């Protein structure tokens, strides 16, 4: 029987996430079905395999996974699987566009939302360790309330359950807000990110602040925009605010700032009928209008990460890692291409790498990744000493970019999004290559971001092949791939 692992099968009635002969043909040559518990994104796999040179030896797309393993499509014997570690549960956006919890050591195939609409192709989401310092992220009624009433479990939240709180300013004049209980002590000269999921319920303006007037933002829920953000005082600096559409009227509101004093703080939430540039709404409410609130989070970091539910205490999501794919049979010490379709989570000026190495050494490796310079991408080769060092500034390192690094003796090139960016004609290639890691090669400089594909080719592709490999099929395909909105 032909190997149909990347083609939809017409045999029988496939399970919801089943495709190809992973369920229907136990005699198929491709044994992916024997080593994966879950399958998603068959269309994306079709796309990744279409029109690719047959020298591709390792191919990982967000398709097949098991507990402790992110499984590659190629090689078919399972040697290309990544070991996956995360010693806790974590959340993702699933193919229905809902936030769901996945089990310990289970990879997260996270689906992007564009204008609140879930897209068809996920990315492998890898994040650093973070803690939600809010001890009750969904018990909004338990917060200290001032001229507001709160009723928990009043609306369907972004996780699909009826567990969102109705937040209603009372029919009185004055400030209307609620403060999160058990505030943490913040660390001086450290960034913090506060987030909350909010939906309009008669009022369109949501206020989010940390330490009251010191750091705040106002969000317009009618059109999904940030009206203002300010560190109205001396305790915070470098403030910023973001809003993301999660569909069905829900937005995730984010507020980021740097603590300069350090003391016990709190997160404050409020709602208003009209826009007022102030940290706490001061007006006369009608007593019936307000907002829905769910999933409040405060984490130490210069950007917000995925939602971490809490109930009674702070919860930490440990670091995630994917490593150890391939054997020496899957790499060519003489030449090849390392390809990655990736986006970083942030521009935090840290090294984040994807590498081919000799199994854990920094002395012999081929790598691509970010540097400590804003939006800078680096492709380099180390063969005892630095052989190639190609750096370029991307328009946006947080958007999906298609990156191909061709390596061959005295013939190296970096291609990005269909364009040859840089070349190097003076290099020797390390030998003993046998491992593909989403890190520096020795477990450091872990790649944190979204990965739609990582692959290795055993030959140095031609310029026309590299152009095709790193290009999009159309403008709309590029916009969707990079998670842009076409207006």
C-alpha cells in the first residue's frame, strides 16, 4: 500500500484529528501512527511536503505529538523526533479558538487568532518559565470591590466554560473599581506584565492599572484599541499596552511596565461608559452596565505569556524545551540547509537559537537565532572557531519569518522571506553533526517562540530552490502566515 501519511485518507470514517493512514493502514511504510498519540494540521503538513527537494532529511511541523515527544514527519522511523520537556500543565489556543489546558510534558500546538478568527495552521509554542502572581485568577468576586458588584460564573469565557465574572459599577457617583487581593512585592528595576480577558457588557471602556495611578491603560472594547497608557508617577517606566482579539467579543488586555521602587502592589480593574484618561474611573454609573472579566494575570517579564490559571496560590509554568532530533544519518557534514519558519515571542535582546551540532558541544555547530540587538537575526558556524557570522536586522522578529541557512565549504548564504540577504565564501564546515536542537546545542539560549517548521536538507540547495523554500505562495498566504490583517 502506498504511504499516505501526508494525504487525507478516504478509507472509513476518520477520527476528528486523524488523517492519512495513521489510523487506517497498519502495513504502511510510514510508522508515524505507531509513535504519536495526537495528530493535527494535516493541511499544513501537505503544504510543508509539497514541492520540496528530496534531500530533506528532517522535517518537523506542528502535526504529530505524544507526551514527551514532538514528532517529526521525516525521517519516517522516528529518529527525527524531538524530546519535549515541560514539568507542568500549560494552556494553548486550540483549533476551535478556545483556551485549553494540555498535560505535563505535552507539546502545545497553538493556533493563531487574527481579528478574533482562529487560523488553520498552528505553531509549536515554546515559552520560558513564568509565574502568575495573582493567586485567584478567575475569582473576580473575591477581589476588594469599591462601588462595583461582581457575580462569578456569569458568562462563557475564552475557555468555553461559563466561568467569567460580570463586573458592574453600582449606580453611584465616584470611583468604581476592584483590587486584586494578596498583592506581591515587586522587584526594583524589573518589568512586570499584567493581563486580563475582558468583554463589553454595556460599557466599552476597560481600565487596568498596577499600583493605582503609577501604571495604567484604558482599552476601547468596541473596536479593540488601546486608548492610552501611562506611568502617571515615578514608580514605573517604559510602559506599554496591547490588546488582542480572542473572538466572541473577548479581548486580552495587556499592560507592561518597569518597577522602580518595589513594594507591595496590586492590580486594579475598572469599567466606564465613556473614555476618560485616568487610572480609576470616576463617574455616575447606571447600575446595570459593565464588562465581563476572566483570567487576570500578573507576571514578571517584559512581555505577556500564555494564560496561567490559579486558584488559591501563585502557579508557575516551568520552562519548555525541545531537543535531540536526528542521528548522524540525517545530516551531511559536507553541505546542507537549516530551514526554520519561526517567530520570537519578544524583542527582549536575548540569544535564542536553533542549532545542528555534534550532540551537545558549542565547539561544532551550525545555528540561526536572535542576538542581544533589537530585531537582529544571526546565522553562524563554529568549527572549533567562528567560521561564519551573518547578521541582519529584520523588520519584525516577532512575526513569522522563513529563514534558510545554506552551508557548504566556502559557500554559505542566508535567505529570508524569498531574498538572499548575506553570503560568506570562506568557511569550513564542522564534522560529526548528529543532533538538531531548539537551543544553542548545549541546552542554553533556548528558542522561545512560535515554530511552524524546522527542517534540514542534506544538500546545499540551489538559489532557485532557496528562493522557493523561503517564499510565500501569494500575498494573502504571506499575510496569514505572518499573522497580519488585510484591510
